[in-house]
């Protein structure tokens, strides 16, 4: 079982380099950085996790900047967006960001993507909330073309460009793994259609335990012509529960990650030490 950690990096949290070094020293596999470009004061859609929106959502730094700092401070730790809101990003520029950070990190980048919940935020970027899922798919399809072809072109409803040349290309071939995040069954279908894995969303409103959803995801993959064993399953926001994590391991979950508060080292390092003991117990 691989283990990861996620933090909203802010000006009052640990720095990305500090956390990355601490994770690598303790045997973690990956550091995730989430994304919000901004938070509008209006709220057409409720916070998907329930309750009030935490302050860190307003304050979070750009993930490609923070993850680059993390990559420069480490040698083996993977870095990943958890998640990048691709429906409100330009695909040509984002493709260059992904390829660049994969080059800078020596092929350690994981592209976690999601379609987002904040309608107001998306509309500020010119994205129509109702069509965000198709727009996100086209963005990813266009990026795959850019990463894998020397003279890339793409023609869709939302993304349209004639043959062009852009470098660098990613270190990882054909491109960094794309893990699609979100709730079952919709994000699972998207992961099977254009992803390399699934990041099931964990919310208080989820009615079915993830333990029960994982086999259903694998069945869906097989029914749609994908090899379930080749689709990575990475679960976030998990408690420090050894028995539960061992159950995940038994059903083939590839990675479990914890969510850390945006806090300084004196608050975070003791939590990481507890997770290091969990890593030892699960993988012993």
C-alpha cells in the first residue's frame, strides 16, 4: 500500500518544501496540492463537503508553484494535483505546465483532475457549469494530443486548434498518470473513459462505503473494455485507522492519503509520525 498526504498550502501553513521533506523521510509516496483560483462571495452551489467553506479554500496557493518547490526539495517523492480544476483552465497552457513540472521533477508528477463544484468560480473563468464535464473531457483529450504528438491538433465543441508545435513533452510516456476525482458513479465513468485511475471523493453525504464501491468500479471498468488492474485507485481524506486501511489493501486499493490542516510544523509533524507508524504496520 502506498501512502500520501494533502495540504492546502497558504502563507500560514508549512512550506511545500518542509512538508515534502518530512513526507519523504517517513516513507510517504506522494504529496497532493489542491486548487482554487479564487472564491467568489456569492454561492450558487453549496460546499460539496458540507458546512461552511474553510478559510484555507480562499487562501490556497497555486498547485503547480507549490509542487515545484516540493519537487526541488526531494528526490523520490511523487507530487500531484489533488485536484486540478481542468474545466476552468486553458488546456494549451495547462499542458505546458504539466509537461514542465514532469520534466523538472524527473517524471514524478501525477495529474489528479476534477470538474469542480463551485459554479460561481467557474463562471468567472467563462465556464458554463452545466457543460463543465464535457469541457473537462475535451481539455484532457486536447492535452493528451499535445503531450504525445509533435504536431498536435484538436477539434471539439469547446477546444479547437489547428496543428501546432509545443514543448517540452513529459518525461513519463505517454504522459503523467491522470487520476480522475469525484463521486460515484459519475467520476468513475469519467475515469474509465479517459483516465488512468480513480480518486473517489469522500464526503459526509456518501451513502455507500468506499469498501463497497471499489468492486463496483472494477466491474464497470471491465464492462467498458478497460483492464481494472491497470486503473489505479487512490483514496484521500482517510482517518488513522489501520484495520480500515488493511481492508482497502485487501481489495486492491493502491494508495491511501490523509488530509492535513494548513498549519505549521509543530502541529503537523506529530501527525505525520503517527502516519509513519501506520505505514509500518500496514506494510510489514
